[in-house]
C-alpha cells in the first residue's frame, strides 16, 4: 500500500471517529472526568501499558488536539483529546484496530 493511501485512510477513520466523539462525549465534559492527565503522562501510559504509538493527529473545530494511538500488533487503540488548557483526556479505546485502504476515487 502507498503511504499516501494509508494516510488518507487514517484521515477518513479519524474524521468518522471525531464525529462520534463530538456527538456523544463533548470535550468540556471529558476534561472534568478522571481520565485526564498531562500529555506526557498519557503518552507514557499508552506506550507502557498497551504498546500504542501515535498514528494520527488533527485539530477539532474548537482547536483541541485529537490523537489516535494504536498498537498494530495487538490491535489496541485509543483516542485522546488535548484541550488548549492542557489536560489530555482519554475519550475512547478498544480492540481490533487495523489499517484499511478505502481511498479508491478519493485521490486526485
């Protein structure tokens, strides 16, 4: 697979997941929960506990940083949102992550 195709697939996945997050779990509510820590602490926890690495980063409409983390070997994945004020919040996680190439007709 081409790198561009993989990146396009990741962008499509992130867009769909971001819509779900925005609809079901607003960032201000997540920032008040116990799943929020400093960004470097979150990075360390996801790497040490689950072997996840960041595979995608973008900004949402409110200017928050949205990151997708995954372990391509085990299939574990996590989505975090970092607010402008600083805390990084875990808003979704699960299993069976895989990269797909559904970009036919999107390039060009």
